[in-house]
C-alpha cells in the first residue's frame, strides 16, 4: 500500500479513536512507577512526560518507558532496578509539576512488593544464600525454618536492593533470572504499615559500601 | 560594518538547551524539558485529569509573557522541529497566502480536538505525537543507555516518527502545530511587541529599488516592510531579514503596535 498523506492521516485517526485496543497493553498494567505515583489511569492522565523525575533521581533508577509498553506509556517514568535501587530520597515525588506523583514520606513510600521467584532463588533448593535478607533496609525478609527467604508484605517498600543484589544468575548457570523481583503490589496484598521504621539513606549507603 | 550573525546564534540556543537537559540528567537536578512551559500540554493535562497542574503554572505564565512580547519567538529559537528542518534542508514552509478558510483553521481544530479528546480519553493526546516532546524523548532514550546500559526501542521509533511528521507534513508549523497557534493568538493582543522594524529612510524599497531581500528570505513569507497585522502574528523573530538586509535597515526593536 502506498503511504500517502491521506492514508497516514486516516491511520492516525483510527489509532486515536480506538486507544484501548491499540495503545493500552493490558497485561502490562504491572509497570513499576516512581514513589507516590497515582493509580495507573490517573497517573497517565496527569503525566506530561516532562522527565523531571528521570533527571532528578540520584540513583538513576527512574527511566523513560520504552515503546514496548505501548505508545500511550512511551516516555512515562518507570522504575528499573537493573543498576541501582531506591534510596528513598523522595525527590521525584516532590518535583513532579503535574501531581502525577504525590508527595510521600519514608513511612508511606511504596514502590511495589518484592516477590520470591522460587524456581530462580538459590536458597529455595539449596540453603546458604542470605543476600536479600542481609541487604533489606526495612527488615522485610526473614528466613524460615528451612533457611528460605520469606517476605513480610507490610514491611516491604519495594526499594529494590534485594532485586539488585540477588546473586542467583552468577551462582547457577541454569538460572536465568533474579531470585527476587519487585513487582507492583497486588490489590489483594496487605498494604504497607506506616509505623515500619526505615533505615536512613546514610545507613543504606554505609551498608552497601561495607558489603 | 560587520554583520551580526543572529541566525548562527539560533543554533546554539537549542544546542544549549539539549546540553542543559543532558547535564541536568547527569548531575541529578530536575529542570525538566520544554514540556513544563507548554500551554497545549497544560490544557490537555487539565482536561484529562480535571484538575489544574500547579507545578506547570509558572512555566506556562513565563511562556505566555514571552509569546506576548516576542510572538512566535519559540518557533525559530527553541523549537527542535524548525531546527531539524533547517539543518536537514527539509523546508518547513509556511502556508500559502491564498490558502483557503479551511486550511487556516486546521490548527484551531487540532487544538480543540486534542483538548476534547484528552478530556474523554483521560490522557494528554497531542503529547503522544508532539515533535517537540518526541525530540526530547529521543534525547532521553540516548541518556537511558548510560543508566541501564541497554538500548530501547525508543532510539529507533522516535526518529522514525519525527521523520514521518516532517516529511509528510511539510507545513507542520503553520498548518498543524497547536503550540504555534497559541503563540499566534497571544501575539494578537495589542501592546508592546519585539519585532524587526524597518528604517524607512534607508530601505531600498522606499527609494523605488527592487530589493525585497527581506521578504524573499523570510521563512514565513512575510512582507517585512509592510509591518501589517499578519506580520505581528506570524513573525518568529528569526532575524533572517535583519541579516539579509543589504543596507542594515532592519533591526530588532520594541514598539507599541
């Protein structure tokens, strides 16, 4: 088909009138958003993709979403724990000009919930690895009687240190993924409890440098 | 007298803005991009979220004030679209003077449709295809490589969208762009305006000579010497006419119009 201006315009119009079918990637409704983000739909209504939060993040975990998540979500901020973790400085939630990220405190910070991937976690088939338990700043992971890590949903704030530090890939050549991954908190999971004490940024850094 | 190369200066303004945005990313200071002063984005976010985004008010106010004084100042000095079309040689031509009533009101329709669609679809619609936003999206796609050490699809898709928009819509700036429309509407408000003004005593045209260098070099096809209503509205303060005038009769100046 020859792509003329008219066909391009009509295709663009078709895309505009049916956003649900073409843009919204329903299975991708689990994108991790920066701290203080509103619910996904309200977030998308307010976010003007100004990239302020991407710029300000001191640990560079906020990155613009790729087109793989759909045209509607392209360039909106998402969290990636590939290279760093959230040090709960909360600058992103304070700087947002449109209110897509609402100001949060360290007590209410809730990026997501860490989930143990049992098939990839080394401690689940062979005891000995305690990396996530040792690194967790909120003491949200404990070892059960078989020395396997278990997460306390009320304490986890989704800071991502566990996902960043998880050594599963380097410990086993058969394991291809991290043994613990931060995902969006499911609606049926218990909410984070405000009284949980979080260690400060300095303590986190100290802890990581001493490792 | 040595000519001031204002047109050369223009390239440094956007380059400087891009460097500032990248530097802010590396030094972790949130300065944002042009999106925070975009009146179209402001209207769309207001419509989509049914609330006024407080953090954008300052930026939009500054933008409005500058547009009141300088008209479509942003188009020639800051807009990545005109920058790209200038350096690639894709002429982003102005609409023909004889363009019909229908063509003249396309930007109005696009602005209205974007705001109304944003209200019903609950997301800023025009932002998805805005070439200014896509240009900065590409900059951030490049910066992303340094943060997560892996390229994303944005690196390929954003330049494709930009190319398609600039090649299929050569008259984007005058016939589609709602940001440009808003600046034209603000520029219509009478008062003090910064525009190139012609010194009639030295202008060759008033002496009966066929010069017309200013109008021939104008990207917006404005008859600079006439200084009519259209001139105030369409002029982007690009300073091409100032540079091209053989007798230095055109200089930027502030005047009550």
